[in-house]
């Protein structure tokens, strides 16, 4: 069993202006595929908050968006 915990808002905020990577998810849209294959830069506090709330929405629906520092 793989245990993945949600990232905190503080963690997203601490990665502003840094690249983050995301593990593959159940979503197959172009944006999700791009973030999974490449990377994403968190631009500011609003962007960090957006990523945090989207992650929370996915967890509420029993889906996982796992972000990490390295691919």
C-alpha cells in the first residue's frame, strides 16, 4: 500500500519560484499531462493557494495529485 499525504499550503508557498513535478493522475487532460511530463513553476501566493485547493478537491473525490521536488 502506498501512503501519500496531502501537501500543506505552507509547502506550496515555500516553493514559489521553484519547479515542482507531479506524479501521473487519473486525469488525462492536456494540462495534467504537461505538468506530469515536464514541470510547473509556482509563480506567487495566489498560484500556490490554487494548487493547494485543487489538490484538496482531488483528495475529496478519492483521487491523488502528488507533487514532488524531483521528477
